[in-house]
C-alpha cells in the first residue's frame, strides 16, 4: 500500500498533467494528516456544497475548527471563491468530513455563498437568494472535468441536499421543521454541470 506522501505525489502528478488545467491553490488544513487515508479507487462520487457563510475567510475558520477526538473537523476538499479561484483544503487522498454517510467514497466541493447565513434554521429564512457567479460555475465545471480524468472510478455527482434530507426543529419555533441541509440550492445549474462533465447525478431514490 502506498504511504500518504506517495499518494499526495500521485495525485499531484495526475492533476498537473491534465490539460487544460484549472489552477488549484494549495491551502491544506493543519489537521489533514490526522484524517483517514484512502485509495483512489474508493472515490466514485463528488458532493456539491455551498458554504452558507459570507466569505472564504470565514469558511476557512470553520474548516479549521477541531470537532472530533482525533483532532479533525468538518471540511470539503476544494473551495471555490466567487472570483473562480479554487483552493484545496484537503487532498483527495484523505477522507474529509463533509457529508454524513458518504465521506469514504466522496470528494466534497464547497462554493462560497451566503445561503441561509446567519439564520440557517430559522423558519422564515429558508430561501437561498444569492446566485453563483459565472466564474464559480466555470471553475466548478473545469475542476470536475479534471477530477473525472484523474480519478478512475469517479462517475457520480450529488448535491448535499440530495443525500442529507434530515429535518431539524426550526430555531424560532420548535413546532416547525426545516431541512438540515439545502445546499447547493436552487441557483446551482445542474443541467449545465451535467452536460459539461458527463457525470451522473445521484439522488436519494437512486443512491447506492
């Protein structure tokens, strides 16, 4: 079995050989080495998220928070800012915590977007009004094509809202229920992304 360092080199070599390649900025989280290491053959799914936070700086702050006994926290692998810049917080060779029940097989991609921030579970604040920028969508499509080419078993894509359909008590009214996750939300252009990447959308009724 390859060691983690060897896998990092392998991924880097593949991603750097892709052409045309969208630039990826390396900003690995401090606890990355504490995450579980996996074989690339495990990865068959990308889960699309939005940060539901105002900016990349706050998304980074949340990603660095240690929440588990192993010294790790919740984070996607890649973050795409409104200007289209792509930032790698966790390498694909590591299992990141981003989607309950799917992490060992999935890559998590987070688009910076306010979503329902700061009242995520308020019953009157469930609309997601901020559109994604053209730069974000172009970067998303390019990154997905790169990953599809680099990861031999990657064939599926889903929204966080497709896979985590749990409901929770509304923060303003315990008699009301709201969805725990609604990202990437109604502004994510699924037809365009599916056409440009040749990935298949995985939804609850077809979840494997």
